[in-house]
């Protein structure tokens, strides 16, 4: 299955038979078969009817609307799977502090360990980086070792925050000075690399929301991130171990010249990526995401297995078959 990125003002989307068609005024610009679409990401003002959303829903395609820096992205998801038994187990165990802490330690520990490993890989690129990254690598490795002994989620969040501060400060040594990156910031992002992080993390979150729905769980009920109105807390949980994969790829965008400083501009205190840069970003992201999606599915399957005591063996078998089917769909899309 594939992702469709729509980033052009003035278009009209219509459902023509079994395809999604694009019109500029009365001129038909092109079509995409609905059966191939897994997700649609929209940016910019365009027109689409309820029938288009209905068709996308019928084919199981989710929609994310990137509506600008002043508003949160909007997720429109089809009701892909509704498994009351799985969700009851999820809701029950979300109130079990020991279970929540065990799951959170796995996700956060995986993220911090991956962050440490990423800095180690960067340190091999030059003697200068080796010297600058030696201490951050040691700190993150130490934090990763402490996570297993965290007594509660408050302590775990403290360790995660300490690791994140040191990690993002260390990334400043890896990135070109021209990017003016001095650590993580958002809402709005103040530099080009933070703009890339914010956009990518949003897309990854959307990917996890969809995977959670496919697993038959509720994306709004998490185990590490608490319940908050309008937030898909379980997707926030599961995206944590994926972030370092994205971070490494984001660094490579600038190292390989896919994105350049001239692709960004400041507007009202926010750093924004221009349309030409976004086009290159979306194409590169979709290619990279194909290697991340199996790991996202595995995170969902691992969580479902952890719920196994509440669910019984049969649900675990169904979950595994769903993962195999999803992988086969991705492989088919790659061949088309």
C-alpha cells in the first residue's frame, strides 16, 4: 500500500469510480486507484466532498490534515478494526501501575539505548566528533542502564528528560553550523532541523495511530502517556522507540543535500519548510517509512502479546496473521 501526499492549493479531489481524481478547475490532472491507498496526507487549501472521505473510509485509507503551525494536525481514521475484547483488556491494564511501568520501561529504554547507539555511530565519522560525543555517549549509556531500576513513571520521565537534553545537545555537533541547531524546540520550531523533526514526528504519530487501529486497540488509551482529551496516547507511547530511527534519517537529509538551508524561511518566529523542500521531503520520507513500518507493527504486536493473559491465545494468532497480511500488502505495493 502507498501514501499519497497532496501539497498544492486550489485542487479538487473527487471519487471517480474506483479512483481518486485530481482536478485543477475543470482540468483533470491525474488519478490514483483507491485500492492502493493506505494513507493520504493533505497540506494546503483544497476541495473534497463527504463522498471522497466516504470512499477513502471504505477502502481503509486514513487522512491526516497538516493544517499549519497554529493548529494541531487533524486525523481522520476509518473504523479499521473494532475488537471489544482486546480493548477491554487494554482498558483494564491501563489502570495497572505495574503493567504500565513495565511497558513504559521497554519503550523508553529502547529509545534511549538507540539514541546512545546513534551517537556512537556518529562519533566514528571523525576524530573531532569522537572527542565531542564521548561524554554524551557515556551519559546516555548510563541513563539506559538506570531505566530498568526506575521505581515509578515519575522517575522514568526524569531519566528520559535528562537523556533527551543531552542527546539533542549532542546532535548539534553532528549537524552543519549553518542550521543553527541548539537543541529541541517546537510550537513553533525555531530552526530548520527542528522543523524537520516536528513534521516527521507528526507523520510517524499518524502511522502509529493507524497501526494501533489495525491491531484492534484504542489509540487514545496509553500506558506511559496518560489519558488527555483529543490525544492518541498509545500512539505517543509506541512512537518513542521509533524516534531515533527518524532522527538519523533526518540528519542524513542535510548531509546528503536532499534538504538545504535555502529550503527554509522564518515567518512570525517559526521556521517553515518551503514547498520545493517539502516535495523532496515527502518523497524521501515515504521511501524511508517502508523500512520503519514493520517495526511499528511489531511494537503493536508485542503489546498485544503482553495483553495475552486477558485476551487468550486466539487473539494472538489473529494479530500475527494481520501483521503478515499487512507486510504482504506493502510488498505488493512496492511491485506496482
